[in-house]
C-alpha cells in the first residue's frame, strides 16, 4: 500500500538558473545534480493537495491544503537505471501535523505557515495564486494562463522539470532517504502572465535571497494528476 495518495492540482512552476556550488551542500549522499542543456535549475512551486489519504485513510481537516516549495533536480544511478529526482530546500504547508509527519518519516524540510490560494476562470483563461505568510509578510506566486490544456512535448525543458519521479532527502553524510512519487505525465496551460512577490531569503533561506527580484527563465502551469507517495528506502553510501 502507498504511504500517501492524493491529487496535485494546478501546479505553478517558476524556474531559475543557479550556480551549482550553492546547491552542493544540499546534495544527499549518492546523488548528483541533474542539468538540462548544461543548466542547473532551482524551481519555485505552488499547488493544491486534494483528496489526501494516509495509508488509505482520510485524515480530518487534512484532505485539502496548499503547498509551496523550493526544489532542485538530481539523479542517481541504481544498477542499470538512472533515477531522475528532486531535492526540496523547504516545503511550506498550512498544517503543523503535516510538517511533523513528513519531517519525522521522510526527513524532509517541511514548515507550517498560514496559507491560502485563489483559482478563477474566465471564458478563455484561468488564474491561480498561492500565498503564504512568513514573519507577518504575505508572499505570493500567481499565474494567468490559457484555459485549454496542451501536451508537454518530450525532450523540452517543461518535460525535464515535470518528469522527475523520485525524491531524495539527506539523512546523514552517508545515508539518504529515497522515495518514489508516481503519477502520469502532465499536461499544461500556456502561461500568459505571472507575478512573483516572494522574499526567497526569509521563505527558503538566506542562500536564496539572490533570487529576489530576478526574473525566472520559464514559468509553467501544469494541471497535475492523481499521485501516490511510496514508502521510503534508505540508501547507504
């Protein structure tokens, strides 16, 4: 049985190139940075969890909630397989219990903060916005996009960003937690405009304050899908 099942919906993604040396201290043992066209990326993500179940059971008041995170991309050679994965710098959720479970079982970097979201649709377009409050200041990431879905083409940056199906979390200098997030390939809404009002330093750590005011090289809005988070495996190097 999967550890967690849910839907991830209206996944807003903003991508920034980053110096590899900034991410080296965050690399879990046994992984290496995964680049696209020789570029190292860090991504700001916002989305909505829906119909969340833990070990098959719905937890009262925790079925639907927002998440925002900052992540980067890694890979791991496992025999003849190359596993494409992500590492989370920090994951923000609105419920304290969610952060306790994720941090305890998967050794992730969850924190709880007040959050909300807004979805709106017009005739030809849709808007999504995710907000969180840190140190009494509201942060926001919003996108205006086409209403119609389109396919994410293979071998594109969008495919690279959305098709990493493994997650890695540092446990120690020699141990790493590995778990799989299963979901089909996603479709996307063509982005028309976006707004990022985020203090990356106070939201995700002072090492990322340099992102304040920087324009992302790309922004995507994916519809998302049903997902399952599988049980963890401990890698020893």
